[in-house]
C-alpha cells in the first residue's frame, strides 16, 4: 500500500482529499497534519466522515511516507518545505500556486512538474514533485487546449467562468458569508486573475505564441463547481471542431465531449469535465464544467498520484455525479 501524508488537513480541499483516499484501493493515510486541531478526530471537522474513519489530526510528520500532499495556503508550501525534511523517495504533490509557473518550479533542489494529465501525462508519470493546477485554470485549459494544439488561438479569447463558494476556502469573508452570497452574483479580479499565468504557459507550450485571454471570473450562489463559457474566432466547421476536441482527449478518461448542452450538476462530486461546442457565424463557443474541489483540486491531485505510481489513472476516482 502507498502511505500518504497530508499537511493542512482542515480545509475543503483536504476534506475531499481525505474522503477519496479513504476509499482508494492502493492507498493508506499515514498522517493528517494540523497545527490547530492536533489530537481531534478528523470527523469532527469533516463531518461527512463521521462513522467512516477514526483518524485524528496530528502535529507530527512521518518523513518516510511515499507521497505527501500539501494543502496549505498559497505561499506556505515553500516555507513548509524549507523547514521540514522528507526522504528522497517521497513524492510531493502541492495543491497551492507556489510552484505552478516555470519561474517557480525549481526549489531547494526539487523540480516541480505542472501536473496537468490531459496536457503532459507522460511527464507526470516520471515526476517526483507535482504542482497541481488551479481550479479555474483546469476548467479553462480543458476548454482551450485542443484549439491551442491546432494553433487556433490567434484572436481574442473571451472567457466567463463562475465558481461556487468553496473556491474561496473555509474562512469567512464579506463575499463568502451566506447572507451575502445567497441569491447573489458578482465578478472579481477581472482581466487579472492569478490563474491566467499558468493557462498562458500551457498555451504557449502548444502553439508557441501567447493568446489574448479576456477573463471575467464570477462568484456564484452555489457551493461547488465551475462553469466556463469561452469563445473565439474559428473559421472551420463545427464538425471540424468536434473532431479536433475528440482527438485531443481520446486518451483522457475524465474529459468528455458532449453533443448536447451541458450543465453543472453533471460533474459536481466527480473528477470529470464535460465539454460542449457551439458555432455561431465565425465564433466557436466552448463550454466546460468541472467540480472545483475534485477535478479542480483533490481529484486531479489523486489522478496525478496514480500516474506517478504506475496505477490505473482512474483508481479511486470512479465518482458519479448526482442531479439532485
């Protein structure tokens, strides 16, 4: 069995990671570190796990675990790795944005690979350290990468994406409080969202030039999921677009191209992405939907782990959505 350690175990992302790993056929959770809740039952924080696990949080680390998941706030993974030793064979999967960009991918002798399986699966398989993509970045890249691979992102790309409240984390703020979020919608960080950097680097790796991404992220009045609509000029036919996408994702078990219009409930609580294409005059509209906590975070981290350890890519991730 693969022994896994989790650092930063109390947030939404860690809760999903724990839930999925508890039922993974090849993984045993060795420790879940929390400096604020050491000694407390994990199920007291992640109450959906009541009756499922007797694990407790700890303030101790096992430096000999096979894989380490870092579920720390952005900027904290670097500090943690500077202060703590792990064995040379411990594989590290970081879910923050500390190592995603190429300029940040080399750190204290560790080389972090951008862990996007649909883009560079073979590279992930050989990696020892993974920078897990961001949630918006995952949903948007899945919508755009086939076009970049065919050098089709040469004009402005207009992107609108709405995310659930869990994307803001568990700490309350003015815009995550129920009274504000319920029956409400708003944009934030227009044109400047931090995930644009990693998206841009992936696009350049495929078409050798940047694309002008005009991105408006929005806060939705639901708890989980990301729904993306992106459009750009596309002179070929809709049939050509479908062929392009189906070919690009032929070996991607979690990405599905739908001829019917899609909606968010199809993917919530799963590691799947659904994509739909629509043509209007010379514009191609690409719609993609994911669960921000699973495919956009913990599920993708486990997908990366499966590849790194030579397991079935789908192991532990056969999760089904629920319309209700």
